């Protein structure tokens, strides 16, 4: 089996059909290894522009003329003590699932072996650190026996949360903690007190207009003040990335779900569908209605929509597992695998870090049941929910709702859909 590396989005575009077929036939069938998503990422992330500092290294494994598997990576050169230190890592590292090689199940062992052999045979100038985060116990990329001059280590990584829906919506709802169900009902009553509550979901390309409404909603949420990567609207390159995904062109489909009060969006979700897999990518809610937790009501509705469409699980991606557990998520711990060249800047840095950790006592991690960035007891009570001004439905949303495939739940239909929030059990 031969392995070569692709270094441009155009090379992926030429292989889109066989890559898509491999991904859909693989065990994981992951949206984040879909060729359309990889192309969109490469075309919109400024780090892959000339001089941007990153280069695609997408490993392609073939037998003769047949493409047998692939592994999307990127190469970044950082500087350690003034020395260049090249690193290979997954192509996408933020909104993603566990990195893995893509192949048909019958080809996977041979593809994985060929990929490892090709990566370890690369010259020192290609990498001094090969980093593979978010590897769980079933990961295909377990480190093989390493030759002299290389060592491997495992570090903590981000846990992944997946909500099982094998028992349908009713089974999921009944399985939640009683306090969680009570809180969801209380928050729904508070939301109803603000005015008539309705919902809209759309998946086809007119969703671009709904995406605009989502970005405006995000600018009214807590994400507006977040300096990191939580907000889309603050990063034009990420907005461009999602617009490309919304335009479609492959098996990946984005769906936008909005909850409205007085026909004004108060909560929204960006959801990805790939084959039989469903992913919740982003969520936001209007800060003015925070006391009524509209995101809670939308989560219940989103799970109902997912179950009614036949999905048996919803992937909530990594981080914030303390919160996702409350919604019935099964949390899978992962580790970060690092393969390091001993006599390299990365190797010396790793060895120095190990020595420092032996000499200095470590601060114990915060409990996994709470957000370490907030101390709830010290926070003043928030303002009461604000009543959105009544008005007609935004023309963009009205147009999207009228198109085939859109789901529009008026207040009576939404109350029927969320009948579980009216009970006491």
C-alpha cells in the first residue's frame, strides 16, 4: 500500500467522490472527515493562505489505482527557544470529533499500518512532533512500536459527549434526572410568560437567510463578549466557512433551528447531518431572555426533532461535559497522543516539562460537575426576562418558512410538540 500527501484543496476536489464514498462506508461516518467540509475549511481559514503559517498534509493511502483510506492532517512550524519546530496535527482542531483514519472496515487495519509507516518514515524536517488529540480507548491510531530516537506520551484531552436516542424522544426524556425535567418545565413556563413561543427549522440553501438571523442572535448573546472562538459573528473567516457548508454540494447538510417569542429569535442552533450522524455545532440565546433559559427549551425541541427524524444519537462534541451530562449525554474520556523526536526542540521541551512536573506540585483540577470559568455563588442575580417587542415575522424568516422542507411550528403546534414540558412527572 502506497501513501502520498495532498497539500491543496484542489487535490481534494479532484478526489471528492472516492473520498465521500470511503467516508460514508467507514465505521465512524464522521462529518469532520467529509471532503466537502475539509475543502470549505481549507478555502476559508486564513492560516492556509500563502504565508498563513499552516500547510495541508492529507495522507492518502492507495492500492494500485484504488484509494483505500485517508487521514486529514496539517503541518505547522512553531518556534521553541528560537529554533524551528515542525508539528503535524489534525487538519481541524476546534469544532470537531475524534481524529481518525478513514477506510472501509475491511481495509482499516492495513490502511492504519500504512499510514503509521509513512508518517514515521518522513524526514526530521517534516515533523518533530506528531500530535493526535481526542483519542479514546477504541481509537485506531494507537502508537505502534517506535524506532530509536522517538518516544510517545499520553496527555489529558477533551472529553466527547453523545446523547443516545435509541429509546426515542420519550425514552430520552424519561431518562433525565427529575430535577432537570423540573427545571426545563419551569424555564418553559417563564418563556411562555414573555409571549407566544414558536419555532422554525430549515436545512436547504435558503438557510443562508436564517443563518443571518442566527448571527444577529449570537451578537445579542453572551458570546458577543467572548474573546475566544465561541462566537462565529466575530470571525469573518468562520462565517465564510459556515456559508460554504450551508451551500451544500456533498453528503453533509447543515440545519438551522430557531426558537422565537413574538416571532423574534431568542435561541438558535446550528446542526450538521452526515448520513445517519447528527452533530450540534453551535447554540446561542438572547441575553435579554437569559432568566427564562430559551436554550433549554430549544434543546428539548431539538432532541424531539432528532428522534422524530430517526437519529439514534446526537453528538454534542467536546467540552462542557458537566452541562451536557444533565441532558443525558454519555461522556467518553480521551487522551492526546504525542509522538516526539527525542533530540529536537519539541523533545527537549517535553523532557523539561516532565522534570518540572516532578519538582512542582500540581494544582488539583476543578470538579467536572461545574464550569471552572465561573463561580456561581459570587455572581449577582441576573435581570428578569425581557419581553421582545411584538412585531411581524422577519421577512427573511417568513420567506425561509414558506419554502419546501422548512419546519414551522406556530404556538399551538409547539405546545403540542413540547407536551412533556406541561406535565409534572
